[in-house]
C-alpha cells in the first residue's frame, strides 16, 4: 500500500537482531490467552499496531483485514500540515504503516473460535514521532488521489487500538 505515497519504500519482513527484539507472535498469543487487546511493554525497540476481529479465522485474512483497517485512517490525515484532520479519529495506525524511517515489520497472529483473531504488527524503526518536522519527513504526500479502500473486510464488531 505504500505505493500510493511518494518516496515511500516497501517494508521487509523483520527479524530480531541486536537493534530490535520482535515479539509479535508471542504477544498475539498473550492477547488471545487474556482475551484482551493491550500493547506489549515495547521493550523490543519497535512501534506497534494491534487488531482484533471475528473474521480473522486464518492468518492471511486477519493480516489483510488489519492492514486495510489501519490504512483506512488515511482519510483522517492532513498531509500538508502533518496532523490528524479530526482529533477524535485516529490516524496513527496509518502513519506507522507508511512511516518512511520504518524498514521492517514483523507480525504475529493467534485465533480461537471463541475469542476471534488477534494480530500484532511491530515496526522497526518505530514511527509516529511527535514533532511536525518528523511527520512531514516520514509521511509522504500522495502520488495521486487514490481510490478509497472499499473492500469491507472488517465487521462492525471489530476493534482497532493504537
């Protein structure tokens, strides 16, 4: 999806090393065990997006639904001012997905029929710095006006938190 934005490279799949310690699979399993969306302690030096849904019965559909849901937040991002359009709507999942300084993503998935599917995606280097200059540098403008994401993969009972 980064292909819609100028000068935004695709992410490669991340592996733990001396700079970052990913725990996305472990954390998805922990959320399933606790039946609760909550961020990990972040000690691995990464940014993190979380998703839960009933339609995430397999990893591919869960990963697809989570990224489409996070990317839909593009509608709440002002590229010129590098701020959210509406303070009551989130855009930080979107900005983490497209953050130029992020080069790796590592995602985990856990599912049970009773609890649904949990996705954890961890990003290195983490994005969403508070300064406007960092956001302008790392969230590039659109190449052209993209078509809205219309694929309805996420049901109204699904929740996303940052």
